[in-house]
C-alpha cells in the first residue's frame, strides 16, 4: 500500500503519475523541522538492508555511506563520493518488515545511511518534500508498487540494444568511416557510432560543421545501408550568439533561465558562454524538443543528451563568491563551486521565480522530457535517447548512462552494483561507458567489461579525448572481441524480449538475487551476481588477472558456458561452485524450468534473424516479445510462445 505525506511546499516534480492517497502519520520515521530543513530519523536493525538510491557509488546495500542528491558533473568519483550525475531519492528498508520511501523534492537531500551511526538512517530534506511510503511483502513487492506509480519506462527501438562505439575525439566523416570500417573489415558487430561535440559548428547545438560533414544526410543514409546509425550528442546550453536562430528565438521569447534582474543568465560550457533553457516550463520544453527536427530531418534517430546537471565551467559573476555561497553547506559541497552559480539564476514556471538551487535536480529530467516529447512528435517510430543527468520521472522519456567513469576495475564493479539500483528507480534502459571513459583502458579490462555490458540494455564503448584508443579493433587478438560482441547479438532476442516485457509490466529487468529468492538467506548479501530478466543469472568476472570466481546457485540451474563462440549447457547443482572463463568466454546460468532464446551470430540488428532462435535451458517454452523493432504500438499482442522443437 502507498500513502503520501506532505512536508511544506515544493515545485511539482511530476515524478508520480498515479493519484496516491494522503496518509496521517508517516510510518517508521520520526520527523523534526529544523532551520536546515526537515529531518527524518529511524533506527536500523542489524539485519536491515537498505536498497535503492539509483545512480550512486558503493554496494547494492547502501548502509554505511552518506549520499547527497544534488546532481553534479564529477568525472573523478570514487568509493567515498557523495553525489553523482543523478538524484534518485527512492530507498527500501528491508528487514523484519519492509518499507519503501520516495522523497519527492526538487531540492537537495542528504541521506546518512548509517554513516555517522551504523544503526541510524537520517535523511535531511533542504526544501519542501512529499514522502511516499510503501509497505509490502518484501523488497521486490515494494519496488514493484513504486514502479507502478511513476509511469512506464521509455521504450527504445530494437537497434538501441545493438553495440555502440563512441569516443570524444571523432571529428570528421572520415574519422567515423574509419571506425565503421575498423569494425566491418574485421567482421566485428557494430550498430551505431556516437558523434561527440566535434561534429557541431563550434560546439553549438543544432548545427553541423559543414567542412567536417559536407553531406550529413547522405552519410547517414549510406551508413544505414551498412546497418549502422549515427547518434549525435546534444548539450544543455545554447551558445550566446546573436544571429543563431535558436539563440535569437530563445532570447526573444524569454525561454532561458534568468538572473535576479530577469536577464538571461550566462554560464560557460563547451561552446563558451551559453544560456540554459528553462526546462521547468512546458512551453520551453516544447520549443527545445522541436529543435530536434534539425536532426530528424537528416535521418537521425538516436540522441545523446549531455552536460545537463547543468555542468558549468565558469560564470562571470561567481568569481570570489565561493565563501558566502557555501556558508552553511555541507563540507562535501566545498568541492562543488557550481553551487555559487546555481544560487544566482532562476526558473520561471507558471509565473513563479524559483532559484535554480532549490529545483536543481530537475534540470536534466526536464531536458530529457523535452527531447523525448519532441522526438515522439517528430518521429513515427521509437527513438534512442540517453541522458547524463536525471531524476525519477525522466525514465519515461529516455534512458541514462552513468556519466564519466574511469578505466579501472573498481568502476566495472560499480557498474555491476548500480544496475539493479537503477532498475529499482525505473531506469531500465541504462549502462556505463564500457571500458571506462577517463584513463587508459587495457585489453583485459575492456573484454571483461564488454562481457558484463553484453547483459545491460545500453552497451556502448566510450572514451575521453587523449586517452588510449578503445575501439575493439585497436587491440590484438580480434577474435576474442568478435566472440564477446557476437554474444551480445546472440543474447539480443532474449534481452529485447525481457526488456520490453519488464517495461510494459512496469517491472525491473536487472535485479539482486534477493528479490527473486527471498526465502534463501544466503543470497541476501550477494552483490556480484545479478538476475537479468526472468530466466538468467549472471556472475561477471571483475578482477584483474583472474580467470576464476565462486558462484552461488540458489537452486539447480543450467550452466551455460559460452566458449569458442558456442553455448555449452550442463546441469549445475544448487550451492557454491567455481567457474572459469578465459577472456573470450562467458559463464551464465538459466533458472530451473526456464528457457531462453538465443539467435544466430550477426553483425547488426538489421541482420538478426528472429525466426531462427534456439532455446537454451531445461524449460519447455519461452514467451517471446517480438515486434518490428520500431512500432510505437507495443503491447502484449506482440508476445508469442516459443516451444522446444
Ligand atoms: C562530457 C560527457 C562525455 C563527453 C564529453 C565531451 O564529459 O560526459 O561523455 O565525451 O563531455 O562531449
């Protein structure tokens, strides 16, 4: 059952889309209003697990850590980092009883999940908040109830599940052609190539550098004949440049965030000084979303929204403001100088004047909603969209990637643990920069990361300027990469089907084992194995130099050993066993009585033969969701039963 409890006024986030009744007294927590905001306080029992919080660092069980919901551009995050690119204020306390809480507020929230005192959960909301409290029969049930009120996940086209290659540094048509040839000449699967900021004219949104891309529509059409799509980046800020029609219209119609005197606020990002569209206003969202016509007119169908925390490199008015702006803030905030700027510009929804700082966490959500709604109007098929910054609600319009990570084993492990937490908050279509964005990857790290990402809906290899080149064909032993990329395509019928079913049923795709086997105490602390869809359990190898690992099976399962590019299935007994996988091999498991479809090897989804599927596992049949991959008309009528021959 879900009830809501209001504490003060706040801007309506529209995260919850289903009416929820008001409750009388907030369960579990004691509450106290203080000058610093509302404090919620509760005791944690020793065995309680705290799930949730979506895109954050650390284990699936959030206990022992402090988190701050305040979206920030932090490419150097580590194990002790408190804020990342997103704010997902939903958590579940799972012990003798289970309760879920969603702290719906656009302002900053500080979660001390047993960091100061191991037995205390203390939450401070710095602005008005509506608390949704959910009780249910276990953590999974609570999560499903939550997912049922925040609206259905965004539905990407089938090609969005293909493998994408990206790098900050591809400048010209020639650079991209080299990447495409690099993959195709070696028979390596590839679905799309991302175009980072250099495709634009001086990093200005809704422009193309004509010298670098003399005929973009022609190039888009040519690549499509090879089964490959292009995915351009779009940044949040619009460059201040009179004469640019988007800029001119934005200024004339008053669509940008303003300073205290009502003048458009300037902040420097990639193109130099920019203004930020006021994404809290529906008229501005409609206007900005309509600009994507510039791209859809050229045949583009996939997009990548960035810098939408919003990231700011500097502003003219915040030099020296640091000290007073930060007064009274948490210590951690000393590091985020953008807060000075965030206190100096305003949104004007419905005739109000709201300081950005108080509604900060909604900016990326607004951008995603704007472009998602725009693309829905502009396109007669489904679009690919993923964004960096988000708040719960954004999952209805697009996916997310987890921002700038690093090429290190710790961040691969973090990716594994983030996936179920993201799913609990509605973000089914997600994934990380595979291989790591910052720093230099290694062949081994990239292969192991690809082997994990082969099970995440968004699978993209992306790296930063000036780092080691990270395309799969840059490394020796191409065959190893071919096998892992091919695995992704062979799993795709299952992944696509499971994703669509989970999205349509407002369920999770990737879950902790404890959600599926709640009666088995041994799985409660397992964080390095995950359930992917109804039938599959994965146990990724995430340690440098290690070919083996221990896996716990909560029941008898079918062990699938993907070796030599083929699936070798054997029965495996409940309990712990050691598995071994070379860099071109992957081990995963299929639940007892379940079957999973796999396809034939192919280079892209256009070549994927959905009529030639084999069933792995000991189950007799599988319910396959399958449509044309584009239709907006998605529903249960696309599900059919596959039976073993
Ligand atoms: C940001 C993005 C990254 C991108 C870079 C250049 O750091 O997170 O993915 O490559 O900007 O656009």
